[in-house]
């Protein structure tokens, strides 16, 4: 399995190709269904992303079938089933990189901001399960940005929500925590810009 650092470079390069519109024949070929894949998978990165229809994970990283183990849930929140999926991939395939991929103008984050300012209440307990997981990251942002405009507030809230998911994954599971401590797993946050198609990684202190 490739090192976390090399996996990050691969994702960075893929996103650069995607954002620049340089996706070529090789990329398209790797996205073709291959019968021979039934033998097993060997994904080089695990990505926890938002379900937003504007963030198709394999496409924004210019990757093909079998490359990424992707978990998508509104607001890229961390609940037991997400942790379990990541534990499975990390221990089963030895994948060394987990990316929490949030994005600009995230609907789940915006819904939580509205909920906190009492503009909206979600009566569905299922929807509430998502909002309640976004809320703790966003409350301090709301308090720190009382005079900010909506775009600044939303941007800061999106980033805080990504970092909160990174934190929760890093400490919410004994298996993952152990892998991280042994240097066998790197968990980083990243934000996809719907406006530019570019992904910014928050890995300054980690790689
Ligand atoms: Zn979203």
C-alpha cells in the first residue's frame, strides 16, 4: 500500500488535472468497468465526503474504479457507521490516508446555522441526527462571527465542521487512534470549492 504522503500527492495531482480540465484518455480508461476487479480492491485513499450532488468524489480527484474507498453522508459527519466503514477499509486494505472532504456552501452546515439562529427547526429525528453532529463545531464559530457577513460565517463554519470530523475520527475509535499513533494512518481535512473545482488540503502540520 502506498504511503499517506504519496496518496495525498496523487489526490493533489488528480484534482489539479480536474480543475485544469486536463483529464485525458488514460483517466477515462481507468473509469471503465473492469471484469477482472472481482478479485478484490486496493483503494489508496479513504474519503469521507458530503452527499452533495456537486461533489462527485472520484471525478474531482480524477480517479477511477477501485482507487478510492468513499463514504458519503450529508455534512460529512462522523457517526458510528462512518467510523465502522473507515475501520473496515483501514484494517482490511491497509489504506494509509483518510481525507474528510467538505465543500463550500454545504447545505448541512447552512441548515445547522439556521437551526442555531432559530430560523428553522428540524422535526425529523433522522435529519436532527445530522444537524446535532454539525452543531458542536459551529456554535463557537457563530459566537466568534457576530459581525461577519453570511459568506464569511458560512465559510468559517464549513471549515470548522471539517476539522471537527477529523478530530472525531482521530479520537472516536480505538482502532483508528492506534493506527494514527503507530504512523500507519493519516487523517486530514480538505475543502472542495464548488466555485473553482479546487481542493484545499488542511495538512500543513501533518505531512
Ligand atoms: Zn454538503
